C-alpha cells in the first residue's frame, strides 16, 4: 500500500475527513519547502500538494499565479524542488504529491523521466491539472511504473460519463474542483454534495475536493461528503504575508484553525 493509499485508509478507519494543503515551491522564499513541508506534516496534513512553478499556471488565480511567477524569478527549478523534498522527506510523514503541468513534464523528457526523478526525490504521487484525457493513460502508466499515484481533475460541470473515464485513469484519489473558474478564496461555502454523490457512483477512490476553501466552515462543508478538503490560495497568501517570518507558525496556526471544521465522513 502506498503512503497516499495508507493516508486515506487511515481517514476511513478513523471515520473523519482530512486536510490536504497546497504550497507553491519556491514561495515565499527559494528554500521555503524545507521549513513548510515538515511543519504541515506535523500539523496533521494527510497529504501535501507541492506545486512546481510553471510560467503559465493552469486555472490558478492571482495569488498562486503571482507566487509561481515570483518563485521562478527567485530561481526555483524542478531540480531544486526535488532536492528540497529529498532533504526533508524523512521528516515528513504526510503523503507528498507533485502538482505539475504536462508542458513541464514534456520539457523534462516525458512522463517516465519526470516520474523517475519525482519518485527518487520522495514524492508519492502526481497531479496533472491540464492533462488531456487522451494523454492521461501514458502518464498513468509512467506513474504506476515508478510507484506513484496519478490524479486528474474533475470539474463541477464534467458530465457523469466523462467523469467516470477520468476517474478510471486515476489512482490514489480523485481531485474534484468545488467550483468552476480559477482558484481563490471565497466567502461562501462550496456546494459539493451532489457532485460527490455522483462520483461515488463511478469510482471507489477517495475524493479530495478543493478550490476556494479558506475557513473551518468551508472545510466542514466539504468533508461532510468528500474525504479531504484541499486548501491552496488561503495558505499561499498567509505564507506570502509572513515573508521571511516564521513559516512554521503560519502552517501550524492555520491548519489548527481549519481542523476545527473536520467532521465525520459522510
């Protein structure tokens, strides 16, 4: 059983949902991952998404897009991301997944080459946010060959038949977008019950749900139905505001706050 599978199995056994924070590598400082990843793991993150910056972020709102742009300006590269993950892997018990554009995967020599390096660094899985369904089979095979899970995105508007096809290409978990549009914080809680119910009919995989989650009420609204709540923009913004301050404290305090919204799985 992979670390990702074990993490979700643990949630199911305990009967409650989990938190899946997203961080942008190279933000707010070049080597921030070495402080942030252990902090999030210690704070109880079930899985941590590591966004590998790309010059043309997919579906990312202004906060994450700016963080990625600034990280590239600081000199972050996939190689540096891998080096930083490798340096702290033994201090991170959470599952680690790389969120990476297929354009960047191609630039690094293709799925097999990327997955080999990701696995060697200590990643447990990959999320390909912009992978065409037609290309996902090859990416999934590369992940499988290197012991990584493979997750694709399902939008709120994705028809049931296509959602089934996407879910069939996933391993580890399915990534459900709680809202259409670009990422960013929202004031209202997402309505995900119907979408999760539909996905439960077409896949037995755990469902992680994100986009716009920033409060305990948002977390509660998600994990009443899905297995994990993904928190991205709100965390990235707080880390950016901390700058060179205590990134560990930001992670600990924010996840402690969000954890008050965790409830029993629906």
